C-alpha cells in the first residue's frame, strides 16, 4: 500500500489547514473539509444560541466536523472517495 503521509502534509499546507486527509480502515485516503463548530444563530437568522446538531456526536459537542470534499461511494464494504481527474473518475 502506498504511503499517503506526504499527501496529508501537502493538502494541509496548500489549504492553510482548511482541508485534510483521513484514511479508511484499509488505509485509503479521502480529502475532507473541516467545519468548525457553529451555533444555530450562525446559520439561521433569529436562530437559537445552541450548538447546531451537526456538531453533537453521541450526545457530546465536538469542536469540528469533517465533510468529504469529493463524492463518496460504497464499494466492497468500504467507502471510497472519488474525484474528477484528467482521465475521469478515479478510485483512491
């Protein structure tokens, strides 16, 4: 399996830390975007000051969530990231 440590370092450096790379159970990478915790009022006019439910995981508030930058697909019991490359859709 390829060593993707350099990919993670490069993605984080090029995006100022806004994007990162997480790995599935098989070690395959997915590029993700970090979203810091928000209150409902940050997203909806006249919304409450409570934390938005997306930032509550198993009843615990988390400081950030990570959402895939590219569409994911389920394949052979794992989630695979895909992106438009020069030769079309590619599996990471």
